[in-house]
C-alpha cells in the first residue's frame, strides 16, 4: 500500500532551486535509503514528508492518520525537559497517567491524608483506576521498550533526571533517536542516525530496523549500513530523484548501467537533432537558391518537430570530487611507532591498562572500540599531548605525523575559509584559491565564515591542510564523518595510494573494508590485533587474542591466561583425561548458569511488580543486584564457551 506519494515537487531556498520535479512513492514496508551529495536536498525532503515544511510546487500526499516519527535537529522545546521525558515523549497519554499516579502517591503519603480514612479510600480508588488505565494502554511495556532501545544505543540511564539541554551533541542525538524508535510509528524518517554511534550501537540499530514492521526513510552516508538495512535507494541528484529497488551495492551496479544507457540515448538523440538541423539548413538553402516556397514549408515543419523533442540531459559519468591525493615529504624508518605496557587513568577510572602495539612503515591499521573505551586518549598519547602513567611509547626515525581530529574547533570561527586556509597553510591568495577549488570550494564559497560551514565542508577544509603538510604517518580520528559518499570514495582512493603509514579510528565499515590491512580492537584497556579488514575481523574476533594482545592484561589476568594455556598443553599430553575434567567442569558451570538465569528472572519479576509503585529506592536496589547477577552470568558463559572449545 502506498503511504507517501511525491509528484513533481519543487522547493526553493530563497532564489536557489533545491528540488526540481522530484517524484517517488513509499510503500508501507519500505526500507528506503535517501542518498546524494551534501546540499542536494535530502534533509529538505524529510522535512516535507514530515510536514515541517511545504513544497512550492507539485503534490505530496500522505496516507490519512499516518503516524510519522522524525529525527530532526534538536527541537528547542526539549531543552528544559529531563532525559526520561524526552525518551518517553511519544507516550503523551501514558505519561499524563503516570504523572497522575505520582501525584496521588504524594497525596497518600501526606500527613493530612494519612489521618483521614475517607480521603485515603477515595485516593486508593482513584489510584486503582489510573493504574488500570496505565496497564491497559501498555504503560509497563513502555518502560521495558525504553530500556531495550536505550540499552541497544548505549544510553546511560543514570542521566534520566538530568536536563536534556545539558547533554553533549552526541548524547542528544542518541536520546532523540531512541525517543523515535520506542514509539514505533508507521513511518520513520531518520537523518544520519548512525552519527555518534559506535560499532555496537550501529549493529544494534541495523538489527532493530531490519525487524521493524513499519516503513523507514534513512538519510545516510554509511554505505555498509545502507547495504544491510535498505531494499530501496532514492538518489537525489541535480534536484531530481531516481529510484532503485535494491540496496546500496545493487544501486551502484544499476546506476552504472543506467548512466551508460542514458549516455547512449543522449548520443543517439544528439545525432538525430544534428541531422534534423542540417536538413533544415539544407532545405532553407535550397529554398533560397531555387526561390521555392515548398522547401521553406518543409523546413518550418521540421523546426516544429525539432521543438517538440524532449531533450535528454547529458548524464554526468563522473561527478567532481575533492582531490585528497597525498605524497609524503620524506619516508620514515621501518619502525614507525611502538608502545608497550601503557597505562593511564583519569581519576579512579582506568582508561588504558597495559595497551601494546606497533606500526611499521606502509601499514594501514584501523582502530575499533566502544564509545569511551580510550581510542582518542591513545591518539593523544601517540601525539605526545599527554603522557602515560606507566609504559613506554617510542617513535621511529624521520616520522612526521599528520593528525585529523574528529572534532576540532577553531580559534576564530568568524574567519573566512580563504583567510583560515592562507593563515594555516602559509599560502598566497591566488595559490590558496587554486588549491581550495580542488577541495570543492569555488568562487564566493571561499569567503564563507568558518562558523557557517557544514560538518562535511569543515572536514574537507581540514583534510586540505593535512595534505599540504605532507606527513608520512597519518593519525585519523573518524575521517569520513560528515563527508558525503562521493567525498568518502575520493578520500579512500587517496589513502589507498598513500605510500606512508596510517592509523585510523573509524566505525565506517565500508571504509575499513577498503583500506585496512589490520584491525586493532581496544577493549578492557588493551589492544587485540586481527589481520585483515572489517569482514575478516568479524570472522575472527571470536578467536583467542594474538600475542600482541596478550600483553594488555594485568598480572591477575595474565595468570588466568597462563593457567588456561597450561590446560591446553596438558590436553596434548593427555587429551582424554583433560577432556573429561573439562567436561565435568562445564557441567558444573551449566548448573551455576541455570541458577543465575533463574535468579535474573526473579529479579525481573520484582522490577515489573515495582515498576508502577514509585518506590525508587527499592527499584534501585533490585536493579543494582540484577546488574551484579548479569555480570556473574556473563563471566560464567565466557568460561563455559572456552571449555566447550
């Protein structure tokens, strides 16, 4: 069933025509990826579909009573709400009943009410009715749903009572995304939903959307994500929209075939037009030479036929992309970086705990890790910005580091692009403008103040300066963030050809698959190393860590590993007896696992029972106990899997 029908939509921003005759349809179970260059009108289309804006021409019809969830920029009305109120924003009626129940609870606990049996009985009846409405409308499931989504997106629930406006930009984005997912509308409109998510969060969101019963329109430059989630691609280009009934990889193949077909049609039409023009010229010449009116009539008739031809646009086989090609000033020695036993803590929190790794010239390594695991901290250590509490970091000879930070504020955001580029890169104006043009800053765009740049434009500008410095070691923190797909592909191509060494933090799996020859995973303060790209890492990450990774553990963990290796050695000497011993131990652990699972179920029951009582003290106690039980269960499951292997 068609739920959204867009026909010949035109939309202007001031005098600039952004959308020019856009046409497409959405069915009730579509998972559509909306792709195109930065500034092509993707976000404008979402605003039109959501009803936040109106088209200047054309028609846009939406199915009656269609519930739409829209993830826009942060609405100002959310700033003063608590995080929990934003998460539950879509449950307006339930939240009203919940506040009513809380108000009744406060009245029942007051001294005046406690002394009046009649008042207490009246309040108890009111509370019972409110609780019944809350339960019938799915009130208790509401918190369970919120828990599932916030857990998947790694949202810290200890911030529930915190003012939403006090959160960081990334935290706000995750909370807003969760607030849309929990209500499960018939149509989800998501604008760059994977921004600010780490790998676990992205993978969780993929699974959620794949199971999602409603329709989705997703603006994203994450090609791997689009491949997994979407079965329809809508490409916005030159103000028009082109629909492909496939995922991103299928779209790339179909797009190439379509372009070649369009180019052949364009060439054929141009031949026809040229032939008709030549015939008109010849007829008119014959008419003049022979003073014969019939030739002029034929020429006029042919002109009318020529005017009726609907011209095919010349297809652009290769869109202009930024030129990120890099050549180091000098090559470094074979050993580029080496660090071992690195420990650093902030306050009482241990960030890196025995981290170890090494880079040799020409390597291309990508670093994974959960948000907050210490990836950027490791970069700061390698750059010498901060020093370790323990451990050794050694830099090889002739190493010149080029660093691209994930977010890098400027000292003066009122500077223009040209002024900033000339100052930072030591350019003359003419040379600076020529170089900026290679990074898609044309004409008047070089006079744009830095504070007005989009995230993608700011990334391109910083990459332009990085190329200028000609380093032989690149430390890149999320280099593809905010770049559109064309710019990502141009950057990937340049990095593939870069002869120096690269260490990049990235959650862009398409980028990792194309670039990485080795993957480092930062977990529990140490580094596990895997040969290959992202797909290789996913295949191998269940195996035991390499020797490089073993150095990351403290004495107690190392002792446990040694004991396990001893058991492996004894298995070779006396396989049957060790196998029997491991089997008995595995059986014992299975019993312990079953007991812990039963305990978890009991604690979940208690949480469900207490969910509507408002007894926050007891709820917190049981929740803390549940977390301890879960941690024990996770540890036993890990040990059981080792024994089974």
